[in-house]
C-alpha cells in the first residue's frame, strides 16, 4: 500500500501549530505526496481562525509543481445534535470538510450516547466529508452504529497517525482504531488517512497507520488516499 494523500494537517493559522503553508508544501513535495489538505481548526478552537479566514480561501492557489493543495476545515462538533462551528455558506466553499469531537469543546455530558448521537448527526450533514479521529477513549462512541451510519451517508472515517503515536494526548486509541477497522472491513466502509501534522516535519507521516493496516489486514480498496481518483468523489473540487 502506498498512501499518496494526507487529508488532515494544520498550519500556524490554527493557533497551536508551528509551520506556514509554504513549509507544509515543501514537506509534502519531499515526501512525494500528490495531494495535501490544509484543514485549520474551526473558530470554536481557542486561538484558531475567524470565519473570515475560511471565507477568503478562494484566493489561494491549489497547484504547486505536481502537488494539489486542498484548503478545508476541521469543524468542531459542538453537541449531540451534530452542530458545528462554521456558517454553512463557508462550509460549502471548502475543498474538504472534516468534523471532529474535541473533549474540551463538546458542550453536552461526556457520555457514549451523546458522542454517538453527535457523530451520527454530523454524518447526516451532506456538507461533511470526513469524521476526524473518532478514536479517543474520552469521547468513545458506539462504533457499530458509527460505521453503519458512515456507510449509509458515504462518509469517510479517519485513521489518524497522530492518535497512534505513543506520545499522543488522546487516550487508548489503538484498540479503538482496531475495532473501527474491523467493523469497516465487515461493512465495507471506506477510510481516509491523516498525519494530523501540526508541524511540517510530520506531513505525510503514516508509519503507525501502515502498521495498524497491516495488523488488521485492512484491504487497500477501502483506503481512498492511495489514489487521487478514489478520493475525488469526497471533495469539493
């Protein structure tokens, strides 16, 4: 398996990342990526971008010497109703739209039933392409339900390399990701791959992702990031 696309990264615009767009581009080109998504955190994340940042992304070039750049957003799912933190008119302008749960931003009680409802309702929003890092044991949902709804709504589930890093702040992620992958195999649900890089040096890092794919004997045809043609149906380009 050869992953050619990184669908989730952050620059200094997210407030707690450390590299610029040109630095991210250079790193992606050195890694041999064909496509890189810059997905800054939505406005509810402390220190991140204002709505105006996302509204103005139309001015950014998308092609850089064989590398296609996607400009998108990592929305924050705010509650069990799947409410997110960017106006629909700006979400519609994004090349790629990820929706994620972050424990310190979630407004409802920290219970499995609320996390499950939050993911389900987010996936029912046709503007959302990807569920980001649904692997943190602080926000664990009912994975059977999540995978079945992902299939029904044709939403990609993200396998996040940063979550699998032993130094990750997310909790007990490996077992959750294995459960998720086994259910994706069972229900024939597609996944995307993300470095979740917050610094250029980590762009295109998929070492832990490759390891867990091998451990689960996960089929390449369910990984959309090995071929640009596979992921294009999930993008606004």
